[in-house]
C-alpha cells in the first residue's frame, strides 16, 4: 500500500562561501536519510516509523531542489540531530580577474 510522502519544511541561508540549509523531518534519524545529486537536482529523502493507537505507520519525506551553478557538489556536509538535517553546501571558489594596466 503506497504511503503519503511529505515535503519537509526547510530554510535556506546564503553566505559568502556557502549555503546552509536546515530541513525539518521529525522522527527521522541519520540512518534513515538519503541525499544525492543527479542532473543538477539535490534530492533529500527520509523515513520514520511511528505508532498511532495500535497501528504502525511509516512517514516518508522527500524534497527536490535545483542546485545553483556556483555550488561545489563535491563539497557538501550533512548532520542530523533531533529530526533536523543541516546541510552545508559550499560554493565553488571565485576566480578573480586582475586587469593589467
């Protein structure tokens, strides 16, 4: 029986050298999170099992986001704590052009 897939709430902050994304997935542990980038799209998936009355239910989370061109896809870190996933997505180094006069 297919279950409902929730789109987790997230916030995104852009800094000079990186983006920080905070994704809320209540009940999800780091062992149940999958992150991958395919064709410029970051996919975040998670799942948790809960009990309502005497029935077990599975809650699934999935969010897909376009990755900006300035992101270094080889330089991403993630941490999960209390159902909150924090991603640090670093930007590519900017090459500064110096004009000779």
